[in-house]
C-alpha cells in the first residue's frame, strides 16, 4: 500500500468521501488517504492529523514527496484538535482504530464539529459504542459496509448529523443498515462470532476459577441475540 495504491479497506473509505470535500483525516499515520485523494483530484484540500511523532513525520514526508504542501496541512495534534474553524472541513475520516477510540476522539472534540461534516469512520471492533455515540449525538447512519481483508473484518460507518434518531439495541450491536441488507459477508462474520462466543462459554465452564456471573450472562445474551439474527 502507498499513496497511489490504497489498501482495499482505505479504497472503500475513499469512495465515501464526497467529491470536492475539505477532508480532515484524523490518525492519518502515513497520510496515504488524503494524499491519494488529492492526487486523484477527488478533494479540494485536507488536514492530516496525527497524535504520534513518527507517523506525523511519515505523513509530512508523503505530502512533501508528492508536492502537496499547499493543499494538505499535516498537524501534530490529539484528535479533532487538528481542525481549525478556518479549515471549513466538510468531511472527517477516522480509520483503523478501535470504535471506542474513535468515539472518544469525537466526544472530546465535539466543540470542533460544526455538525455539517460527513463522518467516515472505519472502526476495528467496538462498533456498538461508536454507534451509540452517533445516536446520542443526533447522527444518522447513512451507509454501512463490511469487508474482509487479510482475515480481518472491517466496518465502515458513514454518518451525518440530521437530528434525533433512534436505534434498537440490536441495531446498535449489528448495524441498522447491515441488518437490513444481510450481505453474505455480514452473515458469515456473525456466524464466526457466534462460534467464538460458544467457545468462550465452554472455556468458562472449564475454568479453574469461577467466572463472574454477569460476565457469563453478557456472553449468553450476545450469543442469543446473534442466534436470533441468524435464524
Ligand atoms: N488511518 C490510517 C489507516 O486507517 O490506515 C492509520 C491507522 S493507524 C493503525 C492509527 C493511527 O491513529 C496511528 O498512527 C495513531 O498514532 C493515530 N492516533 C491514535 N489516536 C489518535 C488521536 N487521539 N489523535 C490523532 N491520531 C491518533
């Protein structure tokens, strides 16, 4: 993967960035996503935000080597602190992190969101708490995608602030749109997870130390919810 050939995962993320966007890519690492989009003429400008020095330098290098310093600002900053009102950001991508981390970035940076930005989020696990945050903050999920690359399941969640929205606990757990579409990738992901839950419960039974009842109950409830989804 590089700034010309994105991974399949980032390529799918790229399709959800509106044409001509002013993009903030938070946790940009190497900066491949904003640089690839800028090279293709797909966006107007970008901010690449990074909290860690080594990836920040890597993003700076990618931008410099592509001679895009005028169009892409690389900033060393925690989460949405990378964004200034004068950037007039219209889309924010936060990819390749746990859903809880993405939620925390959105929550602690709330004051920097105008509410007009499209959020393009690609959590690695922790989708439920992320969807909960979106619902609690009046964001509607407009697209959801699930893809499998290198034996990992990746989700992409695209959301915009539209006003109050209500999702059921099942929709928060599985994804409201994925539940409707029931794609083969979605069903095989949850079949796999159900097998894991059963293995976990079997391990609990044979554990030398008793597992707390509420932990067991949590897994039992999840296994039941998944079984109901799959029937
Ligand atoms: N977004 C890229 C992708 O999807 O390929 C890179 C993902 S990389 C696994 C996660 C990056 O997020 C790391 O470079 C890390 O330093 C950065 N990161 C984690 N927490 C952050 C935060 N609060 N603010 C900015 N960057 C953060």
